């Protein structure tokens, strides 16, 4: 095959831009070089999958990063059109929503919409005083995203007047604190940014919420009367409320369309020879250019693929094989086991010694799950915390933020400790008295997992909590929001047990 003039990463970006319905001439601007022209026909070939069909489409984040950091060459090639106008920043878009009305001051140009909500004050702690903004944030993310403004008061005539924030609470709030608050109250956590705007000396705090890529966000606990566990909130014009059937059906239809599109893409890759299929009954892995067999002794251990998540687009391997594939008796057999999030937590909760503890430790950098036990596997690998940090930093992570999160945990800057009020706090007291009842359903299992997240280091009977969490985890099999929320809670709870048992035993 002749060497391509356009690199694979560039092809991936072009595919993602085409998916955004960008015109060929606009895409050309970003890839034309003085020493290499990219004509419209080449972009059409990429669209028709006759050029670089095996190259995966770049993710939304990769495209946004490319566009936001793009700088044209000092001497560029001639293109058919001028550069598209620069996109407004979030700060510019937020400021443009306000206007000065003479001596009356600054006002929101219109009433609250499906993309804007206003609050007079800001208070993140205690959590119950932030319940209403939690609704707004979840509702905006489930719709099209938008802004929550703090320091804006609704007047008797319905107009929204900037009065400014009374203190520095918003300015002094670390985004990590807000992220922890969101992570403890809703799942998944939306992408957001925080900034302040100054209007003639009056400060307005702004939380910008991005549209969730795969909605919905679901509340995972009660916060006051405004934020209810299990509820799905949606932003309508002028109000945030529990979602109506029409919008919920749209979200379900969107998820179905996404699943079908991803399945079709995967099947296309199989047809082109860029991917292979695995028959879970026979162990035969078959592709366009050949096939091999997975040994019978290993096959039962990878049944997780039936219920696992394919995250190819996000860069996470679906089946990560540790070791080589050797040929014997006319068949190929995988020599070592694979690592999955399910294997990581089950082996930890069952206190199993694994053959490749380093790979179990490094799996956190390739999993879509943020919280996974690490100290347990670090100890099995006989590595110090510093050696673990060095090993993790060298890993080419699929999820860089998760890799950095592990490093923060190894340095003591981050902990799985998370106190959840209400029933979980009551359960902690019962644990300390030796009363440990098995979960009977998803709801009770979820409360137990939330309780374990907040157990103190002095807690007695920590080892007993392993088997308790395993029973909770067994109840999380399923794909409803309640099942997913339970799994997330159990993973973080397991991390809390992990750090109590093994943190102090790892040499630094």
C-alpha cells in the first residue's frame, strides 16, 4: 500500500469534522500545508470510506482540543475559503446574555430560558443549601447545556437584575469541590466550568454546563426536598423539573440510535478486516485475514464480554490480552488472563492473589471507571507508592484523568473517603457495633455501599465488609440507572476498604 500523505490522526479528525456536517472547504483550511495540499476530493474519499477506512473517528474532545489549539502556519497553502470565524468563549457567550439598562443597572436580556437559570446567592456547603442548583445542573446537562448564574435577582416585574455576590465564596471555591459534590449526588457527572464576570463592580458567578454526551443524568441521593434520589431532571423554558414522558422518550430513542450506529460501525470494521469477532461458545476468534482459538480453560473467564461495555471510541480496550498468543496443536491459545474492571473488583473483594498484579494496578488508567482498588495490587506487585507512581506515569493511558487520579491517591492528595448523610451514617454506627446485615435489594445494597465509603480508619471488622460489598456488587448486575449507580457506589466503597487495609502497609 502506498504511503498516505495524510496521517491517521488527521484522518480521524477529518472523519469527526465530517460527522459535524462541516463542509469540505472548511475542513481543508485546517489540513492544508505549504508542502502538502489536501484537496476536496481526498476529503470526499474519507467520507466515502475509500481512503483510510480502518482509521477510527476522533472523539469529540480530541476535535475540540484540536480546534481550540489550532494555529495556521506562517506561510500557508492557498485554500478555497477564508478561515471560519473563531468561536466565542464561554465567558463571551455568557456576558452577551446581559444588557445595561441605563441607571437601572445590568439585566438578563430575556427571561430564564431552557439554557439559563439565575440564583441570587451561592452556597456550596452545607450541601442541603445547594440542592436547587443541583437540580439546575442536572437539568441543563440532560437538555442542551447552558449557564447557571449566581448574583442575579428576580425583581417583582419578573426582570432579572444583577445584584452581585455578597461574598467571595464562589471565587474561592475550588472546582474540585464542586466536582466532588456533583459526583456524590448524581451519575454520571456532567462536564462543567466555573468563572466569574464583572459588571461595573458587581460580580456574577457562572457555572457553565455542557450537554451530556449520553444522557440521562440520574440523582443518586436525596438532598433536601429539591433533589430526589432516582429522579431525572430536565431544563424547560423557565423551570427545571422532573422529565416529562416526551423528552424521556427522545433520550431513549437517541441512545438506541447511538447503539445501532456504534454496532453498525463495529460490524463495518469486521467486514473490512479491521476487527474480529469472538464466538463465546466455541472460543473462536475470526477475522478477515485469519482466525485463532482461545483455550477452553480461559474461555469461561472472559464471559464478562456478554455484559461489558465497548468503549473503543473513547480509547478503552474491550479485551486487553496480557502476554502473547502462542500456537500449539494447530490452535492458538492465550497464555495469560485478561484484565477487566469486573476482575479487578472481584479479585480484591475475594482476596485473590493474581498472576499479573502490575496489570491489575495499571488497568485503572484504561478503564472508564474512576474508582478501582490499587493499593491491594501494588502490595502484591511488591512495589512502593513511589514506584507505583513512576509506573503509572509511564503508562500510555486511555483515560488520562483516571491515571492522574490514581497518582493523586498514591501521593495522599485524594481519598475514596466520602461521608453520605442519612441512612448510610446510621449504618456506620451499626457496623461499629458488629451489626452487619446482608443486602436484600438494590436500594439496601446502595445504602450499604454509600455507608462503607464513609467508614473511619478505626473501623473494626474491615475484612467482613469485603464479603458484604461482594454481595452488593452481585446485586448490581443489570443496565438500569439503579444498577449502574449501585456499581459505581460499590467500586468507590471497595477503594475505601482498599486504602484502609493496605495504604499504611505500602512502603514509600
